[in-house]
C-alpha cells in the first residue's frame, strides 16, 4: 500500500493525451454516459484495467522468454 507522502497520480497534460489519440476526452465522454461519477466507481474501473495490464505484461514477458519457434521440415 502506498505511503501518504508518495503520489500515485501526477498532473497530466490532457491536451497532449487527446492529441495522442483522444484518450482523455473519450474517457470523460464514456464516464459521463455510463454515470461513473463517484471515486469508487472510477477506482473500480482503474483497478480492472490495472489487472488487465498486469495480465498482458505477464503474457508478453512469457512470450519474450520462450525460445524462438523454428519450423521443422
């Protein structure tokens, strides 16, 4: 668990996030449409995404540690 003096969330350049693919506006739009207004609702969504990112990182690491596939003739 993070200590109180360590910030988990930094200030982000939302304009750049939108320039890089509409990431910020898309989330604001969907959170509004889906009525995700409470910190608890938003934290649950972030937790689910963190879990998916961890799962995908583990799969990538596993794939990168496998020996190269060679075709047999």
